[in-house]
């Protein structure tokens, strides 16, 4: 009987502790949500934009079509990563030669 009572009391204490942790985590989530909504408020962003950026209307000469944007040049580092990720494929190609 003593072991059963001890286990029951211990389990009840663990449940209480977990409930308290859940409450604390919910409070933290609420604070983070409030911070997020404050930081992403459109009026706040508009004020910061006007304060720190010198934006104006877009001129017709600034508009381009997608075909006018040059392709990004090849990157040797990315090419090397791709080659290493295709190790099995390169081994097959090497055997063919």
C-alpha cells in the first residue's frame, strides 16, 4: 500500500508540475504573439519606411520585363556541391568512360 500511495503522490506531483509548465509556455507564446503582431503592424512598418527609406513612385523607365533580367552567373561552389551530391551518378559516368 505504501508503494502505491507513493507512486500516486509522485504521479500527481508530476502532473501538477507539467500543468504549470504548460501554463508558463502558453504565457510565453502569448507574449511572442503580441510582439509579432506589434512588429508586423502595417502602420508601424509604414512609419519606419517613411523614416528610414527614401521611396517614391516608380517611373515607367524603372519597369522591366522578366526576359530583360540577366540570368545569375554560374557559381563554382554550387557546381561543386551539385557534383558531390551526385556522387553515385558521377561514379557511373566515370565507369562508362
